[in-house]
């Protein structure tokens, strides 16, 4: 009797897990697949009701997007802003994260918590101050402005993540390096940072995706010269059905770099998240 009850509970648990995965797929993954499907359809097929299951595929809208000057400019701006933000965030965040993992006294940790609280505030709170400052400093609609803002907003998160990885590295490595004659900075750069590859890669991925997908601040603080991909695609959303397939192709095109970065760095991402979950 007990065995049959356990088997029944196991089947119910398995069924619930499958149902949960199907629900997750329908809510999160299916809309993206529908967008991909629409991007390969002629507009007349995309708006047909009921939806067509078989249709002649086309690459016309991808060619239109990739040859569009505004798309290429927005792609360049987005990659410039995202990659520069990652480099600055890691360069600044690594020493700070290391210091917070080794020196826990004083108010440094409390300051980081406060900065994370501000990071959690809605971006709308900062739009007016950012707009006012950028207009007075002549930085409005420039990539430099978005680089500074995305770096500043992501820095607390970057420091927090890197700190969690540094905590997993035994302090005995620092002490051994300093016994051999290294200073604290030399111990960090020559001994600790080189073995932080997975942690740095994981943090860099999240920082890149955050900067790459930034929409609200980019929309409010750019016009034409520093327009990013999310802002450009949003402008294609229109009541004119002619642009539905173009908008779908643009959405898929801007998702590809983020997907490729995640797939390429997947090994480091999994290893970094696993290492960051274990403390000495």
C-alpha cells in the first residue's frame, strides 16, 4: 500500500512539473517563437486569421532590416554602450568587490546595501535629473551619456556579484602571496583575479544583458545620434500592418547577439553561478 501511494505521489509530482514547464513555455517562450515565425512570413500571411500553419517563407524583411542605415547605427551604438559599460563595470567592480570580501568592518557593506536599494528603484525616478544634467552638460543624445548612466546603475549589482565570488576564494591564497613578498594589490592582480575567470564572465554577461536591453532611459535621453536597438524597434510598432513583419524581423535580429553571447559563455555562466553559491 505504501509503495503504491509513493508511486502515485511521484506521478502527480511529475505531472505538476510538466504542467509548470508547459505554462512557462506558453507564457515566456511561445511569444518569441511566434515572433520568429512572423518574421519569415509575408505581411498578408502574418495577418491572416485563423493563423496559417503552412506558408512560403521569406527573408525579405531581414534584408530590409540589415540594409537599413538606422538599424546599423543603432546596432553600433548599442554594442559600443554595452561593451564599454561591461569593461568599466568590471574594472571598477573587481577591486571593490575584493575589498568588500576581505574587509567587512566599518560602513562599507552598509554603503553597498544602500546603493543596491537605489538600484532597485524604478528608472523613472532618475529620468528628470538625468535629462536636466545631460542638457546642461551638452551630453544629451550621446553614447557617452548612456555609457555613464548604465555603468552607474549597474555598478552596485556588479560589485555585489563579484563580492560573492571573491568570498568563495580562501583568504589563505592572499596570505600565501603576501608571505612570498607580494603587496595586497599584487596578491589581488597576480593571484586572486586570474582564478576569478568564471565569476568575472558571469558578472560580465549579466552586466552586458542589462545594458543591452536598457530601454526606458535610452528612450528618454536619446533622439537620433545615440539611438539604441530597443528604442529603434519600438518606433517600428505602428498601426500600419505593413511594418508588422519588419518589426518582428527587427526584434529577432536584436535578440540574436544576446542569445549568442549567452550560448558562447554558457560554460562559464554555469560554472560561475555554481562557484558563487559555495562559501569557504
